[in-house]
């Protein structure tokens, strides 16, 4: 794309309307500085490079320890049982009076 485009008008990259006085396309990010090229849609996003190794990242970030057990511990089963008994007793108390 040539750098001759001047707003207002349709962006030469994505076709969206670029208003008068705009320095860049709101949709794709193309601007006079980039030559209104389509390569600007991800500029400034700090995306990883193509050679990014996801498995290496996970190993460095979280270590090699296995994941913790995610089940409900016995303590919470006892708490639930105690609450259930309490609610049943509270419901029966007015009936016993």
C-alpha cells in the first residue's frame, strides 16, 4: 500500500472508515508512519515471538511440581454434616415446643 492515503476515507488495508484528522485506523492500526500496511494489527500487543516454547514457559513459570489435589477435604465434609444436623435440629425445635 502506498503512503499517499490521507484521512478521511476508507483505510487502504482493512476498508474501515478513517475519520478526518485521525492519525491511524481505529480498526487495524495502520497509519502514515507504517505506510498504511496491514502488518500493524498486532503492534504494541507484546505478543511472543514465533520461536516461543510454550512447554519451556510452563516449566519455568510453574516448576516441575505436580498439581495439588483439588478434591474436597474431609474437614469440609465434617463441616457440611455439622451444618446439616444443626439445620435439622433448628427445624424440629419449634415442633417440639
